[in-house]
């Protein structure tokens, strides 16, 4: 552990010792997912079990700030996993979100820029940079109907567009 984490832990331990803690009954049975800890790690886990939820939340935030990490990433992975798999028939699910990609501006670059500004709300400079930097993403995470509408408008202005 770094010195900052040790210091934060020691301060939190001292604060926890001075506060009255209402303990919930702890089961002495070990589950099959339990990990055996020794020494300081076991003491630390024991201490964690005695602090309040508010104190634990503050400790997590302090560790996130000091170590430059976030504890939210595993939750995002856990949420994404059920969405990725789970079709009982094994078939591919229909795509619900699309990315509209401008692949080429075509001959009427000015018309494409005008249409792009109307669609995205970008300024003139940003829209021109997007057109000049083709292939580039116009909009991401849009529904099929909206993606088709954007594609039709841009193709009507002379651009070449793909949906991904």
C-alpha cells in the first residue's frame, strides 16, 4: 500500500474506534466463494466489516481519488454481459443502435456541410472539418429510423454515407 492509503486507512480506523457501531449479525459459515486472508489483509477486512456504510462509501471515494481508479467499472461490465449473450435460439439479435458514418462528401461539398449542420447542430467550422475529415462519424447510438433519415438527407445532398 502507498503511504497515502495507509494514512487514510489509519485515520479511518481511529475514527471508527471513536464512534459507536451497530453491528449486524455476521454468519460464521464460509461460502464457496470465500477467499482465505492472512495477517494485515484479514485485519483490514475485519475492520471493514465494523464500519458503517457511509464510512465505507467515504473510504471507497478516498481510495478512488488517491489511486486514480474507479469502482464503477465492474458494474458496467456486469451489465453488459447479460446483454451480449443470452439468446436461447442462438440467433443474432437485431441491431438497435447505429452509427452514421460520412464516407465521402461527393461533388457538392457545401450542400453536405449545410445538411450536416442542420442534422447535428454543429457550427460551420466543425461541420466543414467533419466533411473534410471523411470518413468520419456523424452520429452514434441512434435508432434505425433516425439513422436512415440522416443517411437519406446526406445522400440527397450528394454525400456517401454508411450505417454501422
